[in-house]
C-alpha cells in the first residue's frame, strides 16, 4: 500500500477496525475511507455495492462483524450466524465486482475444532467438531475464509484471511452480557473494589488456557500482512504465550488492587479447554508482537478508569 492508496476500513468503530485506522493514520496514510453502521448497513447488499461503485477502494480491511463472548454467542445464535454471513458476503462480493486490489478478512480463533492440536496450526481447520457455544459465529467466519480462498481460485483475487487470537485493548466491550473474558474481569474486579465487595465470581473452574494479544499488535500485523503476504491459506496471528483463566484473574486482581477473594462458578461453562495459536508462519515472515500481557492490561485498565463514569452515564456498559 502506498501512502495515498485508497483504503476502506470496514468496522472502523470496532476494537480491531479502530486500531487499524489509528495506526494507518499514524503511518501517514492520507486516503482512508470509513462509514458508520448508520451511514452504511453492511448487511444490505445493494447499499454495499453502491458504496463500492462510488468510492472504488483499492484495499479493504474487513474488520466489521457482530461479536461477543460465550454468553452472547450462545444466546443470539441465529443473529451471530446471519449478520456475519451477510456482512462478509456483501463486502467480499463487492470487492471482486469492483476490482479491489487486495482484501484482508479478519476471522477468529474459534474457527478451529474444540480439541484441535496445540499449538493450533492453520491446517487444523475443518478437522473436528467446533466448540458448541460459539459454533454459529465460527461457521460464519469459516465461510468468510472459504469465500476468500475460492474467489482467489476462481477469479484470481488477492484476498487473504487473518485469524487472530483472543484480543484486548482500547475500544473493548465491557458489557457483562456479551463481553469477552478479559474485559469482563477488568470490570468485575474494578466494581468489586469500588463497592467493597468480598469476592468476585469467575465463570468455570479457572483451568482453561488462553492466549491474548493487544489489539494494537494485531493492527500492526494486519498492515504488515497486507504489504507482505499473498498466500491462499489463512494465517494465524497470536502472541505465542498462554495463561490460565485463574492466573489471568489473579493478574487482573493485582493490577486493579482488589483485596477480596475469587470464587469460581463451576456450574458455568469453561469453553474450549485450551486455545494457543501456532503463529510460526507470521513470525517467520518477520512480524512479532511488542506488548506483553501485564503491561498491556495495565494500559487498558488506566484507560478504563478514565472512561468508566462516562460509560456508566451513557449506559454503554
């Protein structure tokens, strides 16, 4: 991509999209295109095609998606499947129709089987059953990968797919009904601290292993791959380190300064027992993350504290 290339960031208000936008701006890219969901409903095919016909982007970062944690994925199953299928199908099809030079599709580590080999290589896709709690979302993301692969095979489109691990960072979702584990724990421990609660409840038994990547590192990786990767196969992006949910809770407890206890609710689902991505391919290409987990969480918590009262007043968490 050149500094004056016309680049469309789909989902620029989301955590990943906003990070990509922020870093592209910092790098001096001057021709960035983005629309809010009110300005452009990505689920509407005719609106998306009209947008592409008018704007004619050269490069597309497809970071738009309906996202959430275990509870949201398991509750709004049809919505997660349908909305994500519509968004990715409309954008990928329009990118082909209007001759986009290159498209990068953002997937998710949940595309892999529940009991995939660890660390999870890209080749593990479609080799076993998915985790049931987020199967609809995973199926939608797998469909996006296959759309990119097959538009490349049939039409020669330079469409690539990127599978990030669990993300955290600025712009995260702290709504306990549909947030991921790390921001949910930050909010729980913060509120327990300011309300002088005796304990914080964590879903499951604390044993699952998870890998986390700061969203700014992912954004850097996406821009790196847009410039340096043109392969058919999707590519993993992770930190290549892991932590149990129990140790994550203890780390966040320390950072927040909560002095009470942690109770594990074993009646709630654990989710996938272990999920570490094999990121050796992107590491070999020359990219590695810069932000370690503890310093990343400290930065996120500082930002959360600054905006907590505003988020409460605006009923956003």
